[in-house]
């Protein structure tokens, strides 16, 4: 089944459904945040969408890409919040909400929750149907290190085990990039993580056809994952980022639409064409209790 309609727009999720899309990478410098934004824009056609920025403020691009909102400092993780308060904390760009730290980059570090379940609770309490997480942990290292710890969970496993989660792995479309991606996939497979509903994205660092080693690795990974997609080089994004209203090229948007379609297909092939209702967040206690 195609997960876009005749116009190419994403087919809407059922009103009570919710999916989680953790965007992860084996290493930095892969275009992970750019991919998270492009993917969120396309997925917003399927339901209300939020990007959750897990990065530290000094290194995060999100406050510049999507200014506004009260920011994550207004919704500390150690207390409950109303839907209105959570929505007010989010910035908005196009049809996507963004939860990020909007303070000055030199502000004292904000304590962000490490547990993916806390981010899921925040997103679900905010009433969004699509939760796109721009994660910051290196996948292969996290999975391997978790195997040597008591309990053996790790962040990658915790993200993958959230309700209706479709993991997205990104890597640079270079020889070294696909090697790091292959290591991450091998580590995830050995740990029993859900490769068959995982989508990989190879991000082109420049124009032109990718190296033969990249094409060969993509074919090998396609047999192990739900899908392998490509995101082409976009000079405008490379030169200016996504700040100041920079708009992706048409081929970039079309590639992002294909990636979003793969994510929705992975969800529906795993849990059914009509996704089951998502867990409903606990209500706030009455005032004064």
C-alpha cells in the first residue's frame, strides 16, 4: 500500500494514533538534524508533528531554525504540564512544532531528560501525533556499551521500544559513512533491535553519483532493513543551513517525501494499515491536590 494520496501528500494517521520517529546516527556530521527537519515537514501531512531537540544549546541549530516559543526551560521534566503549556513552549515553522532550548547559547546548561520515555510523555501530553526526535547519541557505541552494563538497555533500545517507534538511521553517503552505518546495523541486529522496521538514509555530501562502495553497501543493507533511501546534496542547505527561510530544492523535497513514505509504510506494515490507538498520557491532577 502507498502511504501518499493521489496528490503525493502523506495519508493521514487515525485521530487516536501516534508514531515515534527517532532520527539517529552512528557518528556526527551526517546531516541528522537537517534530515529530522525535512522528514518532519513531510510527516506533518499525516498528523500534527513536533520535533524534539535533544541537543545541548551551544551546539544545536534548532533555536536558529525555528525561533519563538517559551522553550524547553518552560516545561521542566520533573513536573507535569498541561497541553496548553507544552504547546506554548514549542516554536513553530511551517506546519511543524519544535521543542528546543530557546535561551541564549551561553545560558547555564539545561537539564534535559535522558530517558526517551520522558520525551514520549512530553510529546504525547502535548497532543502531537508524530514525534520526531533529533537524538545525539552515537548508535553503535551506545548499543555495544549497553551490552556491558547491568540491565543492558541503552538509549537506542529505549527509543526503539517506545510505542509505535520507527527508527531512522542516517549516515553520510561516503565509504567511511556507510562503514559506520553497517557497524551500527550489525550492533543493533546482534542486540535484537527491530531492523525490519528501521529506515536508513544516506546523505550525499556533494553533487554527483555516489561511490560504488556506497551503492554496494546500500544494496546489502536493503536486505536487512525495512528500506534504504537517499537524500541528495542541496547547495542552499549546505551553504546557509535552514535558518532565515532557506527552502530546499525540489529534488530534496521529493527525496524527503519518499523517506516519509517509507517511515509510514514501515509503521503500517508492522502494526496494521489502521494503526491502533496510542497510549493516552495520564491527566494532570486537579489543582490543589
